[in-house]
C-alpha cells in the first residue's frame, strides 16, 4: 500500500512568558549554558531598541538606555555596546539597509563580526520581526573576527522565500546573488554561542547555522520553510566544520528541542570551485569521461555532475544536520536530541562525517519530499519537472561515515515503506563503523539498516510513534461528499497543509482534504474540508473503503486533491489507497 505517513507535530511557538522563563533558567542555572567570560549582566546597563519609537542619537542624551528612549536599529545598539551588555529588542519590524532595492546587496540587519559578551533578547512580551532580503538577518564571525559568548533569543526572522519563483531561482543558480541565498542566522566562526526560542522561516538558504564553532547550543527553535531557493545545498539547522577550542571531551555542541519542517532544496546544487573532474561523492574517476569536461549530461555519470552546471537532480537538504566535523573537531561531542523533524527535503536528522556524539529522543517523519521518480507525487510542483534522477531512498535518520555515535530512543517513520527510516552509511565497500551504544529506537514505517537490527524495533501501533494523520491516494476524487463535513478556510498553497491540519486538530474532525480553490477571489489557493469525528459516514456503503472505484458516488471530483485521515478512523472505515 502506498501511504504517506504523517506524524503528530506538536508545533507551538514559545510564548513570551516561556521565553522569559527560559532566559531566567540560563541566568540562574549556569550548568545549562555557561559563557567562558565572567560577565555580570545584571550590573551593566541595558540597551533598548525600537524600530517605531527609537532614534540613533547620542547616548549622552539618554537614548538607548530605557524603553522610553530606545535606539532605532539593532546594529546601532551593537555598535555602541559595552562588554557584558544585554540589548532588548522591542516590538516592531527591523529590516536591513537597502531592503527591497537590490537582488545582490551585502547588508545584514545585524553584523556580529568580532562581537563578544553580548545578549540580543526580545523585550518583555514583544515578538520583534527581523525581515531581511540580503545575505542574512544576523551574520558574524570569521577567522580574524570570531564571535564569542553570544546569546540570541526570542526573535522572529523572516526571509524573502515567498517573493521568489522557481524560474527566478533557477536563473540565479550559477550567479548566487544574495537575495536567493540569504540565511536567517549564520555564524562563521566563534565559541560559546546560545541561540534559542527563535522562529526562523522563509530564508532561501539555512535557517540557523554555525560553522567553525565550539560550545554551541541551538535549542527550542521553530525553523520552517527555509532552504528552498539557494543552490548551495543548504539544510535547516547546521553545525559544520566545527573547531575545538580546548580538549574537553564532554558534550559541548547541542541541537536540541527544535521543531524543523518544510525545509526543502528545490534548486540543484552548484559550486563554482569544483573542477570539472572532481566529485566529493562516489568513487568515479571523472577525468575518464570526456563528456564531463564538455559539460554534457549524456556520457557523464551523475556523480561527476554533482555541483556542476549539469547537475539536474537534488540529493541534499536535511532538517537537523551536523556535517564535516571529523577532521577539525577532535575534542568534544555533539548531541542531536528531542528534535521534531518532518516534511523536510531528504532526511530529518543526519549525523554526517562527524565523530563522537549522541542522537536520541528525536521524532522524525514524512521527510523525503524531494521526489523519488518511481513514485507518483499527488501534488506535483514546478520544481519537480526537471529532475533527472531520484533522491536517495532514505527519509529518516542517517548516520553517515561517523564513528563513536550512540543512538537512543528515536521514533522514526519514513515517507515510503521502501525508504530507509534508519540508515548507517559508509563510502565504498565494507561495513560502516559500528555504533558505540544504542537501543529503544522505534520505526513505524520504512526499512532499517541490517547493522541496526539490534537497536531498532518495529512498532505496528502507529499511535505509539505519535502518528496523527495518514495521506491516502485518492486520484482525481478526493472529497468524500457523503461523509459529514464542514467547509473550512481557503489557504495559500505554501501554508495550506499545516493550516488545514491545525483546523482539524482544533475541531470535531477525523479527516481533512485539500483541493485547488477556483471560486472567484480564491484562485490559486487550497480549499480545506474537515470531516466530522462525531458523525458516521452515510450511506452505509460509503463507510467502507470509500475511494473504491466500485462506489463512485462516495467521492467527488477535485483538482489536485489530497486526503488525510487519523489511523483510528482509517481502520474503522477501511479507507484504502485508490490503486
């Protein structure tokens, strides 16, 4: 049976009260996150920023020192900071210089190069929005000017994804202008970095990433609908090329308690620095294929076209991802824990070319939204059309070329039954490095690597893995006209699924469907229908296998229809795929 499994996503934005509690925990329980400096933030005057009330005037006149006389921009506050200072960002929208006027400017909202001993926090009940259209909302750190002892919390970061089309992004694939490649938060070098309780979305590239870091915690963030338009093979939350600053062997790097979804690479990877005969994947001798040097598709293996102009497939784009740390991070461990990752492009959680770590208590499901060409997509997208090959058949949790990793208590569901939910990967032939320890992992749908048989078990009870809705293949008739239902709202396609699911969660509902809405004024939107939990389908003939073609009166024609149902209702009414 072809069924797309959808697990429960307990997606809740952190309230300002919980944010303040989280910040207080950090300050009173230093074991949660300790800065390396001996700062007393309470004894240092606070700075305040308001995009609507503020002025970037001289502090001698009291500007910046109170909510009544705040600075206007975050960067002005950063430039006028003292060591060990907290900057409170008040309600409002903050944009980079030159916003909306260029596709290739280099302006950030906040530049943290060389900044240390600083906290950037949302003020009181505020939920400030940092809206950017350049290289990043918050960017900083390099070899000469690393960042250190930085806390960023409580902010909402919004990128320009909704203003970009697939055609425009493909036209930019080789140029890589900043508008199409911006990140939410990007730290390129530094240590003791704490990023938490953020909402980061619609960034063309990564939502949150730290390269060349140590002592980094990224926690309690909601990171969604990023990585769509960059051609840099980005993932949602990333720790890469980390560098230890001491020989402490404890867990120093954590990606924990994050909710990460709808982060998908839609543009094939391109790297101008790759020589024509170079490939970082596989073991092909690319120099032996003249077609590769001539930039031809025919006659050049796909491995040799990776990162080249001729790449016409997508195999990158993860949810929670640590990568390429093995050669640079020699002391310390990494932990990926308590994350919920779903509807991302390839896999939900990946431990890649990184030694020493723990992967535990993650909920991973319905990833692998980059198509497999042997499967029919129910709602095909424009970016699907030019793909020449399938993604890899993994859509869950992957440990790739990594040693000394522990794997505990992860619940994983692959997108398809013949996708791997749990996979150990290694280059070349031979067995992968064994786990250091593991157990109590569960798989509800998908395959398990034979090397993990002893630490992963199947569970037939879908609710045990938190599965909430199952997508049913329903062809061109996806509205059950005979089932008692409520006509719901009409939503923009990018948010239709999550909004309709939320409507179903909050009402008397056992299933929901989506279809294109062609009513005047709603063209281009998706129409949501909610099927009542408290009512039995009528007539009786429609209460059993309602999409069966022998019962055409049970369902109604739809355009690009989709149907989702709870596991309990699926069993009760024997709702089967339309084969």
